[in-house]
């Protein structure tokens, strides 16, 4: 988990080309691999998130959803792909679920999306922004750090004999109060 203070966020218009909360863009989603959500499941998940007040950022070209990413404002928690729960200092915003269609990768869509969501979250009153990244995703980690996010906490999981033990370590002893 990585953190950025609103006071450290750069003011930029980068990402203005992304569309916010445009439902028609979500209809253009197509799964790329068999492991991706079906169109029906993606649509249901997206509608649920929008109903919960989350925001989606999209980029569409030639009738294909090339990039989507989510922003949850005013929250005190964030989860992980492995079932962790990170408690966050409020008011916080979580940037999450970034996806770029494989042929569109390397064009800066994720970086522009991160910058846009940081700007929008700060404008909406979030003092701290958080974004998670898996250890096996060095490209996203590079983009996150390039924008100015710094390591805040790590989630760990140990699987043994059919059981899982999860824990969180923070970069600083009082991370939840000194962000």
C-alpha cells in the first residue's frame, strides 16, 4: 500500500482526457482472457460500485474500453487481493482496480489516470490518497512512485495446511496516525 498527502500532490491537467463516470464507456468492456470477468459480471460489479458512490475513469478508442480505474473518496479502509484490511486516516481516498487493455499499455494511461484521480480526490477534500500494488507488478509500482506515492504498508499472507494467516506491517510505527 502506498500513500500520498494531498499537500504533496502536483497540480496538473494530466488526465483531463479521461472520462469520469460515463456509463456508456463501461458497456464497451470486453474480457481479454478467460480469467477476466464476463461482460455481464463486469457490468453488474461496475453498477454496484457506482451506486456506492465510487467513481470510474475511462478511456475509449474505436469502440473498445482501453482503460478503466476506480476512485473511492472519503473512506477509512482499503482491502487487498489477499483479504487484508488496511485502516486509513480519514478523510482518505483509495485509487484502485486499474486496468489497461494489453495493446494500449505503455501509452501512459495509468499514470494519467493516477494523476487525475489524485487531483479529483484532493479537490473533494481528501487529505490522503492510497493506492495498492502487488509485489509482482513492477510497471504499476513504477507509475505509482513516479507520481509521488511512497510505501506506507505491506500486507502479508502465509498459507499452510489449508489455513491462511494474514498480517500488515507499516513502514512507520505510527503510520495510521502520522500520514
